[in-house]
C-alpha cells in the first residue's frame, strides 16, 4: 500500500513538473528599460506608493495593453540607489509598434489612445500620490532594447 501511494505521489509530481513552463526572454522581443525619480505628495509614504504601483497601477496598464508585461525594480547600489525603474517586456517589435509606432513616448496609435483613455482614472490616482506629474509625475528616461 505504501509503495502504491509513493508511486502515485511520484507520478503526480512528475506530471506537475512537466506542466511547468519556464519564463524565457525570446529573440526578437522588445524590452524597454524605464527609470524614474518619484516625488511623493507630503502625506504619502514610499510603502504606500510601491503597494499602489505594484498592485493597482501595473495591472491596469497591462490590462489596457494586451501582451505587455511590466516588472518594477528598485536600485539598491550605484548612481541610482533608491530610485525606481521598470522593465517593459513585449514579445515583438510589431506589438510595440502597434501601440507606439513612433519614438515619441506618447499614445500616437489608435490602440494607445484608447488605452490611455481607459487609464485616465488610474493616472488621476497617481497624481494624488506623486507630484508634479510628468508621466504623469515622474522624471527619468526610457530606452527600448531588442533581444538578440
């Protein structure tokens, strides 16, 4: 009986292991590295802001831009210590160009304009946490990279 139970558990674990798919960065994918310097409103803590950004803002942006995956980063050494950044991952340049067909970091396509309209309420919330709004409210930089 013990042997059958152990074999059954081993079989279940083996099936489960084969079902796991590894996350990989594919050749031809587009990764944008964005850096930010946030200036918080006086009554907002960094923990409140991080929680909002990770749990509300990023999911809303990803919903409005299907195929976009965003990862928040915080620098802990170097010139940008304690500053924030994001990795934006899209599987292809074609998908990036669908939303942002020009180098201007703004909504120029119909898709992006529609997404930005949907994001207006969450961007208004950003304005309650951060000042003066540039991204809204953020200074920094952005570079798109193609995975070779």
